[in-house]
C-alpha cells in the first residue's frame, strides 16, 4: 500500500501566482536581455493583470434623426470616431509609446463595445439570421507600413481619389466610412499628445523631455507621413 502524501493540484490562481514568481526570478528569452525600463513596464503589466478592473464602455450612441438616414457602415465609422474622442487616455509610468487598454491605477479597462450605431429594426433583422453587431468583430492587423509611409492624410487623399471612380453606392459608402474612421484615429493621437504635454508639466527634467518628444511625435504622426 502506498502511504505517500497525495500531490495537490494548484488552483488557477495559485498557478498564475507561481508562474509570475518564476518569471520574475528567472526571466527567459528577450526579457532576459531587455532594458531596466522595459523590465519594469512588463512587471507593471503583470501586476496590473492581477488587479480586478471594471470595463469602460460609456460611449453612448450615434443614432439621431440625421444619422439614422446614413447606411450602417457609415454609422459604424461614426461610432468608432465617437469612441476615440470619448475613451479615457492613460500613460503608464516610463512609457515611451503611449497608449493602453488597461488603467491599473483607476481600475479600468477599455471594452471593445462601440457606441450604439444599429437601429432596433436592424438588430432584429440580423438576429433572424443568427447575426449581431459582434459578428464582424475580430483581430485585425493594420497595414502599418502604409500608415507610416502615407499618414492618415495620405490615405484620406487616396480615398478621395477612389471616390471619383466608385461605381456603386456601397463602394462610396465604404470610402466615406474609411475616411471618418481615420478622422477618429487622428483625433485619438492628438488627445494622447495633449495628455503627454499635461503630464510633462509635472514631470522631472529627463521624463519631461521624453513626454514633450512623445507629444511632438503624436502631433506629427499618424496624421503625416
């Protein structure tokens, strides 16, 4: 008969805590060669992951007497732009590329919900086919080389040119929606630039210079190439 002590299976929480401790004590791969700044940011992110957060999704609606006349794709673009103009902005300490979906000090994370852009009739019609506003949501990889080489304004110029050759209303609606969504991206960058300048006013000399440079970069890109 085996009288050895049974092996206890750790709970998911215990496993996560042990895994984080192992990584901190014995960093692997790129982390082992990363700078002190990067290691601190990674540590902050890991610590943040253990803090419960509430979703921020208070972006309202874009449905109005005027916008309801617009096609669904244009209303969705308006919803994207509105969210990017309303969502809180947040800078992590020591961050050089600003932006985050998690605000650990405030206990918030940015949900993927958009302002309401579909009417009740549209929602009901989609439901009859087993669809909803989440049916087209997925992981999207932007064409960063194009954004960096052309900038928002360059892409918008391409859209304006494409509008001249559109053959269908659906094509024209798509171009209009893309132009509006890019306006939201440019607005979002400028909001972060403003946040960097505000934080720079309270920062020490070295960090102040970093924040000013970050603001200058955001004021230039992604709007310009």
